[in-house]
C-alpha cells in the first residue's frame, strides 16, 4: 500500500515539480539530506541558482525565501509519495470545503513537523543567521476571520499527522484578513497584501484549471423519448486556477494538500474592444472575474457585497467538486462506487451550495438520473454547524440567487419540492413545521435557507461541542432532529498541539520532553502524567521560570506595539478573539474600570495587566465602538500615576496567528465570558488551557467540557446558564440590578460622569446604554455582579503562588481531550471512515 519515494517519477509533470534545472534525478535525491551541511548547501544553492543572489549581500526577504525553498524541497518527496498513495491505494478520501483557512506562518511549522529544527538552526548559524529571525520574515497567510479558519488549519494538521487522506479546498484570497491599526482609539482597516512578496509554499497548477459558470439562462430541450433536459447557456464563465500548498504531518512522511482556488477571466481581455479604443470595456470582464478571489469575505451590508460573497461560495464549491469528479473519472468509467470513495465535509454553512452543485454536475454534465444523483449526493455530503446565532445562518434572496445562479436555483427548488412532499408523508398536516423546515421560505420575498439545504442534502450533521450539539438538536434544528435523529452527532473541537504547544511554547515543550519523553507531541494523553507533579515544589519552580520567560516575551511584544510597559510579575489577564457583542469584551473592560476605581478609593488589588485583542468586522459598528471604549479606558488608566505598577489595560492592535503564538504561552487567566448559549465551542479557550492558563468563564461552548476535564476547583465559573438566560429575558431589568449593587452603580456613574469620554461621549454612551437596555440580548449587566465576584476569587488564588501554579499545571495536564487529533479520530470513526496511510521513512 506504499509507494517508493526514491523511484523515478511517472510523468514529466511530477519530475518538473521535484527536480531543479541542471540536476539529475539521482543527484537531486542525494542533495536532499537533512544534515547540517546539506541544509547549508541547499540555502546557498537556492540563493545563487534559484534567486540569483549572494549570501553575503542580499535582502532579508531573499534569505527567507532561500531557507523556505530548502525546507520545501524536503517536503516534495513526501508530498509526491502521499499523492501517489492516495491516488493508487486509498479506498476512500475526504474533501474538506471551507471558505476560511487561517494558516499563519508555514516555515517553522514545516521545520518542526520534519524534525529539522536542530540541523537547520546550526546550518543558519554557520551562515551568520538565526532560524528565529528568518521565520519572523514570513507574512501570515491570513485567509480567515478567526476561530473558524484557524480550526480548519488545525484540522488539516491533525489529518496529515494521523495519515488521513484529506484534501482541503479553499479560496486563494489576494487580500486576506485586513491589517488593523488604532488611530485615536478607533480601528482603522488596511489591506492585507499578504502575497506582495509571493508565496513560496504554493505550486500553481494551471493545467488543472476549470470553468465556473454565472448568470445566463436555462433552456429546456425535449428529447425523442419525451424527457426534458435543462441546459445552462449564455453564461459568464470564470476560470478557477488551483494553487497547492503542502500540509506536512508530524514525523510520519505524510504531506497532504490544501488546494486554493484563484479566479481569473477565461480570456485576458476582449481584444476587439481594446483595438476599438474601449480599454475599460475590454478589461471589465477580467476585473470582474478576479474580484471573486480578491478579498476575504466582503462586507455584505450592500447588495453588491451580498452578490460577491455568494459568487465566492459558489466558485469554491463548483471548482472543488469539478476537481474531485475529474480525479475520480481518471480511473473510473461512471460513478458506481463514488459514494463509497468520497466524503465532502462542509465547514459551516458557507459551502452549502455544494449540495445543489453536485446534483447539477451529476445530472446535467454526467447525465445521471435525478434519483441516482440524489442517492450519491446524500451519501457523500456531511455538514458541520459552527453557530447558534440565527443571523449567522446565511439566507440568500431567491431573486438574488436566481439571477446569479439560475440552474443551481432550479435544482434547489426541485430539492425543496421533493423534500416538502417527504415532510407531508412523514409529518402529515403539520403545516407550521413544514414552513419552518422548508429550504425556501414561504415569505412574500422568499429566501433560500442555506443551513436547511445542507441538512437536507447531508448524511451527517454535527455540532462542535456537547452543549452546542444539544442546543442544535433541542432548539435551532429541533424539527430536523425529530425527522432524522440518526443524522445528528457531536464532534467537540480541538486545537493541534504541534502549533499550540510544541511550536509556540518551546520552553514548556522542552520541559515536557524531559519529564514525559518526546512522544507526548503525538500522544497528548501523556500530559496526564503531569498531574502528580503539580504538588512538587521543584516542578512548580521549573514551571514558573518558564512562565515568567514567556510573559517577558509578551511584555516585549506589547511594548513594541503599544508603548505600554508591563511587568511579568503582574497577573496577565487575557481576552483575545474576534470582536463581537456576544463574546462580551465589554465585561472585561468593565472589570478593569472596577479595579481602577477601587485603587483610587484605596482598596488594594494584586497587580494586573489586562490584554484585549481582536478585529471587528468593518461593517460592525457596535464592535468597533467597543474597541474605541476599550482604548479610551486604557488611555485613562495607563496615564494615571496613582495606579502605576498596579493596573494596565492594553488593546493590542493587529491580532493574528503569530501574535497568538506569543500571547498564548504567557496568559495566566483566560477570559471565556460569552453569554451562555451563544458560543458554539471556542478554540482559544483550549489553546490557553493547554499552555497552563486558568479559565474564568460561563457554562458556554466547550467551557463546559474544559471544566469537566480540569475539575470544578480549577475553573473560575460565573454567570447564568442557558436555561437561566431564557428565563431572564422575559423580565430583565438592568436598572434594578445596577441599583442593587454598589459596585455597579459606581462603575456606570463613572461613565455617566464622562470619565472615559475622551471627547466622544455619544459613541461611549451608545455602548454603555446598550448594555443597560432591557433589550440587551447579551445580558451583560445580568452577569456582571457574578463576574466581579469570580474575579475576587481569581485574586485570592493568585496571591497564593503555589496554589495558582498547581492549577496551572493541572490545566495543561488535563487538556489532551482538546487536541484535534482526538477530534479527527472522532470524525473519522463516525463520518469519514478513512484508512490511515502508511508511507516509507
């Protein structure tokens, strides 16, 4: 079942991928050793032969590229062997469809998974370089907004490390997640031109391009036998060009593929228009096509924004499904066995059009009957839901989707017609349920409910935490769960310990190597052996030394980005995540104000550094207002000499994966304070736990399972439960809660008195008044007293250093269930049913 990596490639394409000009195949293999001398020679060779530069006289970016190319060379053999193994030996494979992949930097991750760190570090030292400085030159591949995209990246890492034949499919956005700066407290967005220096890790595969259709019309043709076929004609086609990125597994020789699609015109421009002087018209089609993959998730507040986002989603699923069918038909005549060989995992609602598009391809392009095509579709599609927020479950105007995608819209309507007929048989006369479950709403201006399309067309629907999955089945998708209970299941999220412990926290990783052996990186359950060590004074001393060094690194980053100086002896209180009202960054800043007012009144608190970071969607006014409020409060606190050395508050700009890799190992307290029932899972909570932070949080998302794992005594719990949140909404009176608590009265009075206005009282009052409204969906004031009480418990434990360190060690010790290795094993056991690959050394 394995391929010999040393055998000659089977065709010129593979040889081109692997052999540089001027080298024979055998010479190339000999030059790919991983000892220090070979790596040093490889870097020099790439500088001179590939990049045309001299090692002693070149820019930093060329040095980075030479090092990255040298590492990439060592992935190529494994990448080819993996591809051959999948194509020849894998009886089944999964295609993971996601609109987001927040990959971060690739160099150090590849170095770690190939176990090249020591040898490459030594090679670079001989050249007067350091690996640490070289890796800082890489631009983050920010092809995602937050947790969803980072989760997809973690999934791919674990799939490769477990040897699972999984290919990721996404979009190669020209501009990724925007860069964020802060000007006078306000978020300012800047384009993230992450491809400005090129992307050394990708391979363009133009020979595998395909066309994606938009617009046009559908014509009906009657056949001789009386049957009617639908032809989608007069379309505006866009060319989808794949760019492949390697995803190396950890120390197993497997290199899976992330295939990212870039959009371009089917023709460069209209030459006749150009010759006639119509330059603008000549290039308009090209510009329109390239816009599809230009920017990550455009703002959909306008009709143009909605149309572009819909184009992105269809472009992804159509290109990816065409690719999978192309690969299948290279070896097969027809589609018998296809459903046994493929699974398509839909990462959230965004790729739901895959259900309709696979039907279109099978029925229209490959002439299968509707029943045969539907049988295949419903056996290969699997849907992961990532949200409990109804507004996040995309619904597209039927008029919009019908104009942009006329033939897929016809197919959606036919799927819905047959589904409603099935409902009538299974749930007769229950018209209200039929209306609620219909893929197309019964409104005057109907919309297509994309989550319903995904559910109807999938054999598996999963949530991403135990609580989330229960709430889906009992609430949001209750009717579907009644109809198809066997389709619903839970797959609690995780994070990859390769990046989020071994990679980002090398000091702790080295300690774990010494006390556990090096196998913990792939067998994370070995962390449980740390639990007895939590009581050891000697081990606690080692632990605290490492944590202090990590906190010094974060303090340096904070000073560089904000100019604020913080002491590593302070309690590092951290909340970093996408800015959203339900995540309640406001709670964290209100507590900072409470501590500030206490200090001014002479009440003592342990020195605390509060770090908040995250990006607000450009069109999300309230989230951007909260950023402004945080910065206003920070400006007052950080410039008040009366609290110098006792309290600091910083909003760290331009939060991204690389920043999190510094923040995560240094956090003492992990803030996971969302309104109960709103966070599907969370993964930041897992990263912090894995690195020894103690959580303060509500019973929401994966917090529930984190608390179960670490024990109630090692988790700071506060806030309403899901059931209590529902009960509270009917008679919620924030004014009464504030009036009944002296701390809250003083806190809100400070805002009313203008203490933090900084010249913009209207904006600040808007945020504060929203929290004090009886209609506040997030119940911020309802949970605020309990939150302040829990923070008092935090301070009491923090002042007992040995007790805090014990809790910190136990959090790491009990974090193994939150590895994506476990998550992927669960997906594979219950949904994918893949056979792990074994490749030669």
